[in-house]
């Protein structure tokens, strides 16, 4: 079944080195993570302006911030089905276009309703890409490097968060007046355009091509990305299945995907990212909230890199266990500092320590675990369950956090600390290790 002509996805414009093609494809898909991180964190720098511009109460500010997150839930729930049908790469192109349009729409919003509408739509793009980009990377990556490569998506998320904080600080220093918040939200249209263009230079997933019976194209892509002959043969010979996600058959991966995403959010990470400036203002420290936010962003990036280095060496389960223990301690200290039981200056160090354990633990593991526990024929749809859990809990917490924090800034920290203790026990008793398991063997591995 050798093709007589080279398919369009491997045109002469594609780099000739197989390793280069693989890395370029993974890096391009990971750019979805950068946009995801930037768009979710940039809101931290405009909450005050939005509150003043639209005369919002704490409850309506929470709704405004969470409007994108309800969109992410919709995107995560339904885009996976499109990915299984049309291919992750092809649907990512559509989502990249949405990123461009909605970034400009938020910047040019003429009233609160239009702003909410564009934030909701950008949420659909974020939710969809959080399902499809890690799944695409997992399908291209060799088993021994899968954790590191899919972890690159999380690193891109963290880089996007840091860039959002830096961008907010730089634009804030330009003294642009009432239009400042518009510039902060609109600037992401530029990297979105780059992402859209690069998606036309990478191949379809060979595993997706196989599920569609396009074996010749799959063989060509496997050769293009440098897959070894033995692994390529295993790919071509692997059973394709019926493509139906079933609770009876897939109970274990569904439960694992739901739990790893739920606990990720109950660490409080995104509540902190969205309201970081407000949290630091509440602590009364002398450093500017923007500067402290950048410090948190740098720590997040450094320790996410550490997680990428460790995930294929010591495994996903070990990172989750160490991360849970460290976050429990750090969140307890932070909560007591905000309650006045401990000195307030401990808040910044406790959040940095929290990041030191979150980034290589729950942060690095979530998208790797969600993207690899499902068999190929239902991977995008299965990943949608984990991603929907992530974004659904994210939206609920983002909506509730400013209301709870207005009542007591420290109590939410202690609730998150308790949830991390629960995560430790759950991972210890229930979560299997997936390090080094080939995707084709994952179904059998989950059945043990």
C-alpha cells in the first residue's frame, strides 16, 4: 500500500529531517497551550478596569471572569467529537481562527454584553484546544518521550501565563488611560495569527489516519516523523475499534480523567491566577501586585520545566503524590497568613512554594494523563471528559472565589489545602502509573 504521490501534508515546504518534523509539529500544537495560558491569565490585569468600566459588583465580576470558562466547558465537551471525526490538526485550525477574532472582539467590545459574548467564544477555543492539542502531541510522540512532549503543552500554558503577566505590566507602564485594558486583551491576536499559519505546515496524526482507514497516508507520516519500523508496524497492525466511548468498557480511564482534572482545579491554581493582583492587595505587602504576579509566573515556568524533566523518569503518580503533600503544607501557611494567624509577609513565599509543588505535580501531569489513559479510537472524546471536568470546576471556583474571598481571604486557601490532602490519598489508592506504557497497550493496562 505504498502511495504513488506524496500527500499534501508532507509537501516540500515541510522540513526534511524526521526529528525536525516531529519537534516542529509538537511545538506548533503546544502553541495552543501558550494561547490558553495567556487568555486565561491576562484577565488578572484588567479586573479592576472591568469593575470600574461596567460598574460590577463582586458577584458580577466573578461572572465576567468566569464567562470565558463556561465557554471552555462547551468547547471541551463537544470539540473532541469533531477531533475524532475530522482530525485534531484540522479542527485546531478552526480554533486558531476563533482565537484571532475573539481577541480583537474583546479589545473592541462596545458594551458589557459584547465583552461577555467574545469572552465566551474565546473560551470555546481554549476548551477545544485543551482537548485536541495534547491528544495530537500524544499521538505523535514516542512512548519513552510522551510525558515530556505532552508536558511541553503545559510548559507552553505556563509560558503564556508569564507572558500575560509581563504584557500586563509593560502595557500598564505605558499609561494608556481608559484604553489600557483593551490593549491588554487584544495583544494576543498576534501570537494567535502565528499559530494559525503554522498549523498549515504540520501533518495529520498518523493514529487518526489509521482510524479512518487511510493506511497509506499514515505510513507516510510515520516515516516523515521518524517512527522506527517496529513501532510503525505496531501502529499499522493495531486494532482500530468501534470508536464508541462506553462507561462499561472505559470506566477506569473516565474516572481517572475526571479526578485528575477536578483535583487540579481544587488546588486553587486558577483562582489564584485570575485574582492574583487582588490577593496580593489584600495581604497589604509593599511590593506591587504586578511585580509579585511576574515572580509567581517565573516560578511557575521554572518548576514546570522541572516537571517535564522528571515525568518520564520518576513517573506521573510519584509527581502527583509529592505535589499533593507540598501543596497541602503551602496552602495551609498561605491561608493562616491571610487570616492573621501567621505574618502576612509569608503569603508570597507560601504561594511560590505552592507553585514549586503544583507545577511539576498536578500542573505537569494533568494533560499528559488525560491524553494517554484512553484508547486511540476514543481518545479525543475521552479527553473531552477530563478537560470538561477541568473547565467546569474552573468556572465554578472562579465564580465563587471573589465572593468567598470578600468574606474571608484565608478560608478558601484552607479549603484548597484540605482538597490536596484528599488528592494524596486518592492517588495513593487508585491511580495507576502510565510511564512508558505504549498507547496501544493502555486499554489492557487500565483493565488490570
